[in-house]
C-alpha cells in the first residue's frame, strides 16, 4: 500500500486488522507489529530499518502532529493504528495471576464444604439420622458446592477460550465510556471476579450466609456493617440495635411500621393482607411475641405464594410446591430477589422451630425480632418492577404522558397484564390510549419506519406491526390506515436517500487517480 493523502480510513483499518490477524502479538510484542504495519502501509521491504520507516512516514503523512522523539513516535503508531497502549503479554500475565488467586479461593471454599459434608455424613452414620436443622445445612452446603463448581467451570472456560482476546482488549486504548462501564459493572470477564463489586459479604463462601444476610439492607454501607457487627457481638446487642432499627429514628430512619404500611398501600398483594400485617405490628408493639411468631412465618410464605401467582406460576404448581420450590420460581424470574439463599436455608430453620414448638419464653423476643425483620424484604419484593403488574404500571405512567416508546410497549401490556382495580388505573389507561390519535405518536412511528434498512424488511417491520396493533385496538383507525398505506413509499424513499448519500461518501473517499502527462497533452 502506498500511503498518501488519498489513503482511506477503511484501508487503514483493514490493514491494521490484517496485521493483528496474521501476527501473534503475544509472541512478537506490539512494537514489532507496529513496524510490520508501517512497512506494509508505506510499501517498504522487510529489510527497511526503523529509522527509514519513521522518516518515510513523517515525509508522506498528512498528519500535522507527529511526535519527534523516536520512542514517542512508535508509541503513537501503536496507539493510533493498532489501538494498543499496553503490552498484551503483560496483561495476559496479570490476568493469569488474578485467575490463580480466584481458583485458590474456590478450592478453599470447596475444601471446606467437602469437609462439612463429610462431618454430616459421619454424624448420620453414628446417630442414624440428621436433625431438620442439619438437613437444611446439608442442602445449603450442596447448593454452595454447585455454585462454586459452576464458577470454577466458568473460569476454566475463560482460560481455555477467551483469555487472549480479553488480554488484548485490556491492552487496547480505553475510551472514557469503557472505563466508566467497567467501574460500574465490574472489570472481570467472569462472575466470580465481580463478586465483591456490590456485595457486603462473599456470596460464594458458605460461611458468609447467616441470620443477617437479608436484614438492614436499606442502611448505608458503613452503617450496615456497624449494625451487623454489633448484632453479632451478643444476643443483647442484637435486641438493642434491632429494636432501634424497628422503632426508627425521627427524621433519620423510618420505623418498620411506617415502611410496611407504606408498602401495603402500594401493592394489591399486601393490601389483601393489611389487617393481618397491622395485627402482627400490634402484637409486636404489645410484646405479645407468642402471637406474632405464630403468625409471621405463614404470612411470609403466603406472600411468596402470591408473588408466584403474579409471575405466572399456576395454582396446580403451587399446590405441590414446597417453600423452596416457590423461592426457585421467584429466583428464576425476578432479578430483584437477592435473598434466595437466606429464605431457602436460614428462614426454614426458624419457621420449623416455631412450627414444632421448639421455643422457650426466653427465645420469643429474639425470634419475634428476626421474623419482623424477615417480613420487610418479602413485602418490598411485592412492589418490585420485576412483577408484571408493577412493570405495567410504570410503563402506563409514562405512556399516559405521551411517551412514544412506552405507548408502543403498552399496546402489548394492555392485553397480557390485568391491572387490579386496587391501583385505580382506568384514568391513566384512557389518557394513554388517547395519545394514539395524536400527530406526535405518528411522527415518532414514521421516524422509526425511516430507519428500516432493507425493502424486504418493510412489511414485517416493527412500525408497520405497531400501526396494525393500533388499528386492531380501534384507537386511531383512520391514522393507522393512512400510515399503513404510505409505509412502503416512506420507507423506500428513506432507503434510497441513504443509499445515495453512501454512494456520495464512497466517491469522496475513493483514491484520486492522477492523469498521465501525455493524456493531458
């Protein structure tokens, strides 16, 4: 390739990709690839010295700012043309060290689990059976064993198939958007490496799951850590700190009563249980702990069952579902359910203790506090946007204000989600559906239609489908019919305009061919 003013961006990108594809950057290094790139760009022989490459590039490059210093010049070539600012081999080594640390952690987790399972198996042989608590603990161990093995397999797959491409991406020039994304989402190519990004404790260590794994989560991180540390120090401290949390702090922290009753007013699931929830609050405030601990476990499991119904679990399935089955249904469909492990392995122990009469008077207050704190996250789940009805209400709110994207989504939601009368949504529904007759909505739809890239896709495009749905619903028959009739013309005109523009750009980027002197004469 002869590099000059006519060399296009596409030609340079193509050459860069070719050089990286045909040469092993890990074996040769980025500086060697930069030299290979310049030789091919400048059409110089393999024997060309570094100084010749540098001098020739500077002589024919249209760029105004080219580093004078030789070291800076080669760094410039690596970044500008190969998009490499670090040595991929160095990044590869760094990643390997980090992967090794993670595999050692996983080995430690699995070793501990194996030892605990062996102890339980030995106890079963000695005693002939395991207690209910021990069986739940065994289930917990087996769950975490599988979780750690899945993490290990993911890391092995990364090392086998993805580590080189990841190392190159880490060595590449980083945009500010990429840096921001990694800081928010975690800078690891596998889940185990991202485990500490937001987690308060290690989610892969079976020992990290305890009685506080679902509690006090609305506190700031620092306050949460201090609260848990105090609660773990002694039963007395647990009662003292938890009581303060439940009662609230004026102007700083709402009481549990306020939080629960506020949630009751936002959820049809909870509203049907309002009297029971208020009764439990009164029992707690009156120190009638026996009544509270008798009611709370059933209500918690009942709310889980109601949530299952909301996410599409049938009554026939619920009839044969254990608590763990219900939790698995929820965990599989709701990304906001962060406490699957606690309610699967810790809560049942407390529930069974109550059900089997295993409490004595001295345990009742502590148990009542735990159950009140267990109730809050379950009630919060009842207003999660993961629930179809809550999601539909959020979309409806925006649609009623004329937001076009939400109006499009509402077309399907209005048929698939039944919004209970509890939410008083009829006015918002009527307001939203009135927007389908507005010019703003059809202007939006026409704009989307003009984005269709191929004539073959026009009839099956989303804008055409949406117009058909509006017409079928009877919201704006005349406008929908007009849109459908003109859709082919509008879309093809936009496609033709884009094609013409691309052709003009291509012509501008084509290398200029010099006319020989003899032809000029």
